[in-house]
C-alpha cells in the first residue's frame, strides 16, 4: 500500500493499463500494459478537481438549474496514463451536464 498523496510534481515513468485479457489455459485475467510514459509537472494523484459554469432561473417560484462541469487532474499526460483503459484524457475531460429543480441547501 502506498500512502495518500494529494498531488505530485516529480518526474516519473509510468506504464498505463490499457485493458485486460483472459489466459486461455488457466482462465485468469491478465493485465495488458501500454507503452511506458514519462510524466512530469504538477498533477493530482489521489485528489480530483473540476470546474464549470451554472445558470439559474426561476419558474413559478421554483429555481431551475443548468450546470456544465469538466473534470481535470491538471495534467493531460497523467490523465492519459491513469484513464488509458477508458479512453484517456479525451473521455475523462468530456463535459457533464446537470439539470435540476429545487433550492440550494
């Protein structure tokens, strides 16, 4: 086990997991690794961040909210390594839209 690390600035080489395959003889799942990548610069390791914009209006006295947000780890190369099996930073940074009706708490 590694200790909790919110962010890092160190340069390191990481090998991304791009998927899993099943061993034909034993039936066990095997991790499929990509090419090693050098990661440098500021990045969130165990932390997560997002930014966005929201609009609010009132209809018949009820607040209506429209929110757009984007996730980030502040380093595109790091996101490509961490989320390689899910499509990398392109999929991770896709905008999220939320619509909700109600008051803020």
